């Protein structure tokens, strides 16, 4: 009997029979098979074909639209005025050409099966084979040692900077665990006696801020502080006469409502923001004020801002600055704003807070802060020598012994740049200015009377590590050395350098904004993509190149202003019989809305997305290196180079951020 057979024997053979089942195909109880009709089968095929056609149509439509957008941007970029290409772009282009030639040689060697071991001269097969062997000899004897040494140096810098970031995160966790916060030492101000409140000056510097001027002035005029103890200066550097008129009318409207507010316009606009603030501080009446709060044109402080910041100065004569945190109205507008939010949340939650608690020093953010006027005067006031006047005054005040406090719980609403062009210009200014300042401040730091620890912190941590080393190794290691090692296997980078450590550091960066965790990988790729801009800015600032002195006002959209004004107008219509000065912005808000409607038919200059040559050149370089890593059967290296190259391509085509029609 077969092993798969089953025999069942019953005691009464007259009533029961023997049943033998042989094989899996046999069945005692055969089931009725369901037959599928030809019509049903046809409908299934039709549905699947419809889905396939729909997916294919969606893909073709998207690809066609993207191709059309890229074609328009290429045509538009060709019509733009040609500018002198920078040294960095020429270097990347040369590197790309050499990489493509090397890739062609590697592909030929791969398909011809040339052995990489020592080959006798008699075995050389033609000029290409000889060229390939010469390249191998040159690579092993001369290029590989240099690349290995440079990669080891960059890895060392990478690990030092990662350790610094880890220590900052540990400090932040310690602050949370111990609930360490700045404490108001003095008694609260007597609300009934306004004479006990200090005199506060509010400064709002702006330049052609047509989209946001109304909301910043409105927010400043609603600050909860005795009217006779506050003065608001609107410092308008606009060169557009229509914008000047709008701002002047807005100031006049608030002045008629009893707010102590002044409009100032400079005819000689030198020194950008620093020159504007310096001119305002030179007014005779400033000597009557003890503190000055500064807000950029897109910042909207809450009414209790002064009551949350000014009391920290009471009983603390060494305190020179109280800095508040930024929060963003448009952080979820697009992918670019989400990635910026991750960076700035880490900057405020970790960097500023830890340095404020443990060192009483950090870089002034230029806005949403309150200065003791005496600290500004003792430190030399506003200087126009760099594009980071806020960091300049902070360093000089620190060297003069003034202390700083950061309030993580006090937040001021503002905007993030929504277009890549605006963000790129902002980052260029933020990374070139510190290098200008470092060159100018280094002698003062060395000769100052502060402790050795404070000098070391300023030179090695504040400037070198976080302002110079970070953009240097980010660009050099991940955008130059990594693709270079694909053509020089002797200098191959280990996996923990290109994968494990960067992911851990990105996780630490994203902890202050946990809702942004799904954007971990895009954030890692985008930070490497931005390294070319930061590196270029750092070099231009360090060596005083022409682009380091460029100051471009970050474009604002005023996206939240119109909805806010509509809400204000609606509230006023519901309370028409009530006269409240608490929200007096409704009249100016309605006026602005009417002006917006009147100007809807006025033709405006069309803005278009651009092409960025450095990013595109690096995209093709990284994609070329990914093709070489595919020949070497490198898994992680291939995927990293592929996705990093695609991210450079997306940014180079300006497909991230605001899209212009």
C-alpha cells in the first residue's frame, strides 16, 4: 500500500465498506466546481486594463507637465542676463566632466572583463586599454592617498560636530528633566501705577514690505503696556513711493487713535538694517527710554509680549538681552517650509535654549528680542560692517560682560520663505555674514578681558565649529569626496559615515518637531543639498568676495494678513456699538482690503521659477557616481547617491517650494 493511502476498517463489514483514498487528487465528496463565464472574465480584463490605462495616463500627464515646466525654465534662464560663473561652479563642472570620462572607461572595462590585477605589457589591447591601466596606476599611486587623507580629516570634523550636537541635545533633555527656566527675580509691576513701568521703545525696521507692514504695525500697537511709557518707531527704508504712502497712512491712522507711534524714513539708505537702526537710535528722545524691542516687518507679537520679557530685567542689572522664540504661520505651506521648520525648531529649542541656560550667551536673532539700551551703547551700538548686525552686537555685548536670556515659552508669529530663491538668498546672508564677523572680531576676542573659557567658546564652538566646519565638511564629504570614492575604491567611505551617523543626527534634529518625523529622509537629503549654498557663502564671507556683501530683503507673502484682517472686520461688524481700543486695526484692515481689491486689475511683474546651475551640476555628478557604484555592486552607497542626486535635481529645477505660474 502506498504511503499516502488511508485505510479505514469497520467492525461490521455488512453495513460499512472499505474506502481507500490514493493521492491528493482523489476526493470522497467531490465539490461542485464554479464555472466562470466568458462575460465575467471579459469584464475583469476590461477593469484591469482601465486601471492600467489610468495609471499610465496619470504618469504620462505628470511627466509631460514636468517636462514642459523644465523646458520653460530652461528657455527663460537662457534669456536672462548672463553672469560670470563662479569658481565653485567651474570646479563642479570640471569634476563632472572627469567623472563622466572615468565612468565611460569603467563601463568599457566592465563589459570587456579586463582584470584589475597586474597585466603584462604584451596583454594590453589597444589605446583604451592602455589609458585605463594608466588611470589605475595614477589613481593608486597619487590620487588615492590624497583622497584618503582628506576623507579622514572630514570624517574627524564630522564626528566632532556630531559630538557637539549630541551634547546640545543632552543639555536640552537635562533642561526639560530639571525644568530649568529663567525666573523673574523682582516683584511684578503695579498695574494701577503706570509710573512704575519702564520706558520701552518699539522699533519696526522695514523695506518695501507691502505684504506685511499692516499686521506688524497692528500687533505692535496692541501691546499691553501703559501708553505714556511706550513709543513705536516705524523705520521705513522703502524706495517705492506707493509703499511709503501706505505705511505712512497706516501710522497716521494709529496715531489718531491715541497710540504713541512715529514714522521715520531715511533719504540716504546706507548700511541696510544696521544703518536704519543706528539712525533711529540717534534720535534725542531715545535717551528717555530704558529698553528697546525690535520686530521685523513680518513679526506679530502677542499683546502680553512686553509683560513676559521686560520683568526679567528687574533686579538683574547684568542682563542685556531677552530673546523670544519664533513660531511660523506658514510652516505647513509646502515641503520647503516644513523642512525649514525642522531646522529652526532645533535652533531655538536646543541651541538657543541650552546656550542661554548654561552660558548666558547666544547669537541675537535680529528680531523678537528686547535689549537694554545701555548694553547697546556700551557695546558700540549698531555697526554696518557686516550683513549680520544682530550677531555682531551680540558678540560685542558678550565681550563687555552682558548676559542673555532665552525664553522658549514666549513665541512670536512670523513667516518662513516659501520660495527656494528667497530661502537661498537668506541662507547665503546668514552664512557669509558670520565669516565676515569672525575675521573682524578675532583680534577683539583674543585681547578681551573675558575668561579663557569664554574666548574658547566663541572662537572654537560659536564660530569655527558651527559656522565654518559644519558647511565645510557637509559639502566636501557628502558632495565631493563621496562621489569621488566611487571612482577611487581605495578611499571608500564606511557605511556608518554615510548612513548610520547622519540618520541619528537627523533624528536628534527632528526631535523638537516630532510631527515632522515623516520628513526625516527628505530633511537629510535637503540639508546635504543646501550645503553647496552654505559652503559657497562661507567661503565668500571668509575671503571677502563680492557676493558676501549682498543684502536682499527676504520676500514675504503676507499669507496670514488678509484672513486676519477679514476676521478683524467681522468682529467689528458684530460689535459696532462698542468702542474698544483693544482691536483698533479694523479700519486700517478694511482700508487695506479695499486697496487690494482696487489693485487686482493692475498688471504686475510676473515672477518665474529659476534654474540653479550649481545644484544641477552636482545632481549629474552624483547620478554619475551612482551609476559607477552600481557597477561595484554597492547597495547603500548606490541608493544614497541616487536619491541625493535626485534631490539636487529637484532643487536645481526649482521644483521645491513655491511654484510660479
